[in-house]
C-alpha cells in the first residue's frame, strides 16, 4: 500500500483504521513525512536519517536513495557570512557563523573552529546552518576556518577576514547626570564598534541602551543612582576588553522648579517665560509642556517647547502650543505645568503649585488695500486680544526689513514707532516682494501675520503731488492745444496737397488729351494702304522644310527624305519595331521625365526624335500623343501642380504636344489662312513702327500690348531718306523716325526695298552697312555704336538725330566690313519660322 499527501508540511501524524463493512478491525497512528521538506542540505539529511530513514542522493534528501545515510559523504561545507567582522585582541567575542553543510552534530565542529588563527569555542549550534562560538585572544586578521568531522577531511574557509583590533576610550560627555538618571552620554574612542557585547558602568550604576554610532563613538543612557556621587569612575567592557575612561563622573541632585513668570500664555504658545529653581545644571536639556490634571493619572495636552538653561537656578522657556483638539476648548482655561528633564519625575507635573492660564491668540486686522503712512507719525495696528497674554516687548513688528518698536498695547490697538523713511520693498527677512512697497508683518510667539503693504507719504510729498497734478493738467492742456493746432495745420496741408494733385490731374488729362489728338491727327494724316503687291512677297515653306525647322531648328538641313529612309541597320530596325508599341514609347518618356540631370535641350531633342519617327503613321502618332497628354494631366493634378501646366513646357510630353499641334495646323494655315495672317502681321508691324520703338526692350508708343507700351515722351519727327541699293538702283524714299537706331533704319530699308522678296531670301542686316552721303563731310559710315564695339557697362545707341540726318538725306547701301553686336530688336520677335 502506498500513501501520499499534498500538504507542504515536513511531517503529518494521521490516524489509520482498517474497516470491514461498518466494523473497525484495527486502528493506529502513522507519521507521513517528506525527506526533502525535513532537510534542505546534505548534513541535515544525514542527521535525520536515524529518525526518518532518509538519505542524500541526486542533490536532494529522499527516502528512496539506494545508499544508506551512513555511507553518504556530503559536499564541501561553505561559510556564507559571519558577524561581527572584528573584535578586541583580548578575545571573548561571540562570533556567529552562517553557512551550508556545517556538520550534522555539534561534535562534528567542536574544537574545530578557528577565527584568524585563534581557537573559537562552540557555544551554540544549529545543524548544518549556524555556529556560535567564543573566540580566544588573538592578533592580526585572517579568515574563519571550520573543519567537519574527526577526520578533518572536509573544511570550509570564509572569504572575508576577521580582524583583532585594539579598543580604546578617550573621553565622555557629559560628565554629570541627575540622581534620577536618564542622561544620554557619549563615549569617544577607537574601534568602539568591534566585538559582540558591550557594557558601560559608572561606578556601580549601569549605563543602558547602548548604541554604537560609529567606530569612534557609542551612546548609552545613565540609570538611576542611589545617591549623589562626585568621583564615580566609568568602565567600559567590550567582550574580553575592559577599559577605564579618564576622569570622574558626577551624580548631582535632581532639579526643582520654584516659580514661573508670567503665568499666562496664548493657545499657539511661543511666549518667553522665566523659570526659577535649583540644580538646573544637573541636566543637559529641559522641555516645558501642559498636563491635563494636577494629579495622576494625567496626560500631556500640548506640544513640548524648548528651554535654555542659563545656570543652576535660572532658565528661559517658550510656552508650549496646545494640541489641535484643545484649541476649541473654552478660552481662559488653566493647565498645570510640567517639565521633561531626563528621568526626573518630581518636575513632570507641578500640580496646583504652578498652573498657567491660556487665553485666545492675538489677532490683527489686515490692511484694506495699501496703507498710507506718514513717516513722522506712529503706526497704529488694529486687532483683538492684543494685551491679554503679551506685552510690548513680546511683539516684533517689521516694516520691510526694519523694526517698528511697540510703545503701547491695549486689547484692540497696538502702537509702534518705525523708520521715518520708507524701507525697501522686502519682508522682514530681506526677501524682495511684488508691489514695489514694504510689507508690514507682526510676530508674537509662534504667530506670524502679514498685514499688507505700506506706502510712506509726507506733507512735502503731498504738496509735490499736487504740484505734479497741476503741472500734468497744464501740460495735458498744452498738448491738446498743440495737437489741435497740428491737426488744423495738417488738414490745411492735406487740402493744399489735394488741390495740387487735382491741378496735376487736370494738367495730365490735358496733356493726354493733347497727345491723343496729336496721335489721331498723325494717324489720319499719314494713312497708307497696302496694295496687292504687298502679298507678292509672301512665300509658304514646303512641309519637309517646315518639319526641319520645327524639329531640327539648330541643325542644318541635309536631305528631307532621310526621315523616311527604309534601309536601316538590323539593330535600328528592331528599335523601330519597338516604337510601334505604345507601352515602349511611354517607358521612354517616363524614363526621360524621371532623369534629373537631363537638360531642356536634350528633352527637346528627344521629343523631336519621337515625333519624327511616329509621323510615318500620323494616326498612331496622334493616339500616342493624346495618351501621353492624358497621363501627364492626371499626374499634374495628383501632384497639385496643375496650375503651372504648359507654362514652362519643360517636360518631354509638353514639347511633343506642342510640336504635334503645330504640325496639325500646317495644312489649314498654309492653304487658307496664310494671306490673312500675313496681312495681320504687316498691319501690326506697320502700326507699331509708325511711332518710336525702344531698340533694346521693344516697347513702342503705338503697340497694342499694354505691357510693351512706351510711356516716355520721345521726339518722333519723321525723316524721309533717299536710299541707293548695292546694284545702283534707286533712290528709294524710306520713311524713318529721328529716334530710330541705325539697325532699325536698316530693317525699314529692307522692308521697303525687298518688300516683294520673301523674308527667308532677304539679306540680313549684318550683311551690309549704311553710309551717309554728305556734301560737306563726305561719306559717313553709320553705326549703332561710337568707337569700339566692345561693350563695357551701359552704352548709348546712335540714332538718326545723332548723325543729323534730315529729310532727303542720301544714304547708300554698302557691303559690311564686320558684324555688329546683337541686341533686342522688335522686328524679329513675333515672326514664326513657317511664316518666313
């Protein structure tokens, strides 16, 4: 039969009965135990083997081990800790050793414990775990060694060292105590924390409650003495070391209290009272308190307050504060007085002999706002219960950090004399406060009240204040008068400015009206018409040349059929086949758009190449371009940049769309609208060149674009020049303006002489020069610049008036000797390639 139980107890005694039916055949008591709970280590397991048949195996105590406990050899013992770590060299220290597997019986360790090489007699033993021994004399330091068993085959040695030290005592303070004892004295020396036990005796009087504060001091409380003594010696014993303290200790008579003055205080306490008696110098400290009754049993009803002992018969004390629960007690109660003077019981309750009356606390009324005070007058403070338990010297009143000395106190008012000049804005401790004024504070006992801020005034200051007020009012009136005068003056100036601006506007309107009339008269008196011969010079370029100028503007045209060559290498043929896939074209465009280092010129070249290849199937080209356009618009909307779409045309898609749209417009414009566009161009050009045109910015007086309007007034007198061509034909009458530059004159000569010649076949203005034929000066070469052509900084351009060219001046066209510098010219700004 096998029994088991789940209770976590080492052993359990239970009743066992054998029952057949309802009849008990036999009964007995059995003990159920667990070896692992009875013993946690090997030595403990071996010890209980004789009682419980347990043995040690597999690192635990069990009753199922195959090897009996007598044959078990436990592991090496271990010392985990010991205390104390030091002791006197005289020995006698009780050392407590903690560890594991420290034997099974006390005989295993008896006479086998050594502390720093000195024998340690075992006086207490706990199986396997703990050894307490008393060490003999020794010196130096060393480990603790324990050998187990008679064979000493197993031994344990501590890691930490035990030290034998010399214990000495130098002095003691204080060197007196009352006969009743209770004085706490402090002994000073070296190694006072060594050893296990310490005792202090003053003669035959013990000193109890020993506390070792550090290695250099210990404290104890002196017990009651049977009589007064003046030559008691102090002896200190720490284990085996016995020492006498130099000097003598004196037991003095217990103190007594005869009178207290005054015998009245307020609830919060803190009032200074004088205590007279005898033998106050027998104690080191005294505290004052109130008790509930004059005879036992009684309880303390106040907090203890401190006293200052002056001599054997005199000391000062502060009255104690009643406990919070007693503040609501009926006012003007009387309480017996007691003193805590160490263990002196005769002064713990003075009974009917000395009782103190407790009255309500003094209360002060705070200031309403800022108190105005004259420095030569006393300060009066209002309150209640001011003189019931306090005299003038009990009050400490501060204005800022300066004292206000009390001269008179009654129950509701207090009068003090303070500084005549206003102190700094601080409290009584000198801390700065907000408000810029000093704080008035009152302290009496433990009560502190802040009444508010105070401001000093005096008659002179009041007079000064009135003077300042009158001066301020006078200044204010003067300022108002000055402001009124300035406002009136400013109003008159505004009216004058308004009239002046009105006159300027009228003058400007008159000038504009005059200029408009003059311009209208000029336009009416110089009206010209363009005959049919104006259209004879128009030449529309062929489609291949148009494509070349559109796609390869920067390259010279070689062979128009090269765009459609069919003899391509195999590699190019395969690439050409890939271009028939829209997805491949999309991939090329997307790759180019995502390349950050690709320049605008390279993007333009790529768009031209793609359009040139796709033009062989214009329907497929249109499908690809529109698909790319839809994707590009969707991408711009998603990126939030739809507002700048087609403004910069810096993407491959936008350039392809522009070139595709231009190609689509070729047929309608070349077949139906060319003459109309040419007429519009000539009309706009003729209208613009009727007046002055800025040769650099292109601004013109007669422009239809307001952004390009020439707003400066310029001499625009007409000059009719007689021009002779290179081949000697002429002279031609060319109308120019006196403010035209030489380049502008050249352009007007070309427009007049070669008006029936297409623009693409006309000579460039840099290919010829003009010479003024003057009878007096001979032939003068006309140029935009005077002197060298190198331009450094702003340069003035020469005009017809600069050369004094007048009506019917003869000008000859001669071959150019060198090129001229380029600058802004309006004639070439608005001309498209396909209209040339």
